[in-house]
């Protein structure tokens, strides 16, 4: 085993092959190490996220290094057949890379039986191993920002089906109408570890309507106060502290990008910290109170205006509880600093959780839909009347100064040249418009050059990871990031700066500050 740093609360265990990885996973699941919160298996690695307050890194490494890898892993015999229309965008490129024809690639893909090795990247995304040994292709140099749902793809020696529209860097050879992920099913993911998979050539067959692959969160029946959305702004979502512990289903935690601001809004409103609130991007938001309500707005700095029933406008301060009478409106203007505002209501919203959380995961398409004008948000009743004291505003990023983020080098810093590692910290990076809750796509004057150019097997990725595709322009993963990825991660934003990263606006400049040197961890 080789132990590599990921962050101040995570490490990566590197093993020789997939069987060893699955054996270690089985051993840690059978006899858990106290303090370990999440395990994410991949091709040759196991990502371990832990609580530093419960177990030290040294004790955790010693506990893992002492495990034997002779545990047998049970395999299910279920066979799933997937019909594919082999007219993918990259089919010709794959044929060129393999020195084959389109017909040969299709024959190789349909002529072998696959097995689900592990899940990750997104809910319902299964890594399929055991295919034809000739089907080994690299990922795209630059990942697509959007891959259509149902895309059948290749990367390395794995095959997979994208369950939802999402970013991705795999080579697309076809598309299927079979849903990989459906919350209406008792087990949402169609493919489970150990299942056998066979692809069937359905090119030219009559198209079938695509089944609905997700279910919206049901709204609880309720009568009483409510908030009517007049303008949702650029994007307004329900967010809480996230759905942790769902990595086994390929589901990331998601949750508020600025969790400190979420907690503060709930504290001001008199709610528990985990209560769902509204995450509002870039202002342009307005609501009307139906009945008497108590609200609190935190996060980004900017105009906040109460409009009474006569149309009079009253500027309000953020970071304190606000009482709205029936018919009064609250408007949130464009931020002067930061990007995301958080609006909590006393009692909380009457929204039912999905997989234990009300958070909206934009990549996985899990959780409530984004809010629209006309939506009526019911408010739960509350028996207590205590609200929190006013909050001091946090220091928020703007477009006028460079944002400095502390980072922990690893786990793949050694995949880059010494010059690139120095450049990563010395160069200023600009946040591009392609950024979202999945990650900040960055652009620098000079791309980061690798010292290794071989294909990195897919491995777990942590919140805050800075992944570098072949283009050399980094992507900083935020809350809706994929659980696994195939590009090397040069560093990860330290936990104490994750909230700051979630408030960085488009066009802002970033500089990374390594807070330790990269070095493998000794058992």
C-alpha cells in the first residue's frame, strides 16, 4: 500500500490493482476504523475521508496498513442487457486511436461481457471492467462541459453509461435509452457492484421514449404561512448541510457552498443548523410573504430591500432577523462582494428530503428542482420565538482583488513538472464563465505541464480538489463535484477556505497558497 495526502481530513490509499482495492474496502467495511466517515473505491485506490478530531492521520494509516487483502469479495450473478445506438460523437476518433474500423469497435464492445467493478462520478454511473482488451483508449484532452444522458463511453480499459447530462471527459461511442438512475425505483441505480453487463447493438432501431430518470422531492401538505417566489434570479436552490454517507450509491454530499453562511442564516432565524435554506446566486431575487414570517439573509454582501404593502421601500441590513408581515416583499439585489446569498425562514421550509437531505445536487439531479417564479414555499410552524443575535459580515471576495486560497498538495502533485508545481502557486488564475456548483473552471496564462503522460486510472476526488485535465487548465471541485475522476489532482483547497471558494464570483482572480510540501505518508 502507498498512502498519499488529499487534504487535512482525507487521504488516498494506492494499491496494485482492482481486486486489492475491493478487498481493502471489504475489510474496512467489515471492521470500520473509528473516525472514518466515507470510503470511495476506484480502479486502484481507496479515498478515505475522516474526522481529525476522532482519529489522527498517523493512527489511521497504521490501522489501514495492518489490514490483510485476502478477503474475498462476493459477486452477484445478475445480467443486465443494454441496447445501444452506436453513433456516438467520438466513435470515429476511437476507431482511429485503435487502428480499427467503426464496425470493429462496435463488435468488440458488444462481443464481451462486462462486470460492475465500482460506482462513482455520479449517481448510477458504474465503472464496467472485463471488456475486450483491445478497447483501451485515453480520455479526451479537454472534458466536455455537457455530455448527454445515456451516453455510452470508454476511458482507459473501462466502459460506462452517463446516467444524467453532466460534464465528462470519456470517449462517446453511442447512446442508450435505458435509464441508469431512477429515484422512482426501490434501488435507484440500475447497475450494482458485481452485476454483469452486456451491450446490444441497436443502431437504427426505432427510438423509444426515454423514461423519467428522477423524481422531484414531494412538498409536504401544509396550511399556514408561505413565501411566494416573485423572481428567482439567476439560480435559487434548496440547500442544507448535504447528504453525507451516500458515496456507496455514487451520490456526493452536495449541500450549501458556503456552509458558514447557511449556519448563520439558520442561527439568526432560530433554526437548527442543518435546516434547509435558499441558496441564491447573484441576486435578482424577490419574494412575497403570505402570512407573518421571520427571515434572515446572510452570505454575499449587497442590497436588501423590504417593500411594504403600500409599495414603500425600506433598506435592510443582512446578518439579522427580519420580520415580514402578510403581503410584504423582500428583494435581494446584485452582490457587491461574494456570489451566493442564503435565506432562512423561522421554522424551515415544508419540503421532504431525498436520500436524507433537501439539498439540490445539480450534477446528480437529486433533490428539489430549482425555484421558479410563482412557486409557493410553505413554512413549517414553530413553537419557539428565539432568534439569533446579529452576525458580523464575513470577508468576501470581489473582482477587485486576488483571492488567496490555502491548498494541501497531493495526491498527484508528482505527476507534474517541478516548473508546473511552482507555477501553480505563483500564477494568478481567472474564474471562467463555465463555472458552476460542480466546480470553478480556471484559466491561466500558462497551462500546467505534466511530467507523466500515461492514463491515470479513475480515483476518488474530494471536495476542494484541484483537478488538471490534459489542457493544463485546472478545475476546482465544489459541492456537486463527481465522486471519482480520471485527471490528476495537484492539490485540494484546505477545509477552512472551502466556504470562501464557494463565494468567488465569475471573473475573479485566484492564487493558490500551499500550506505544506507534498510527500507520501509513511505507515
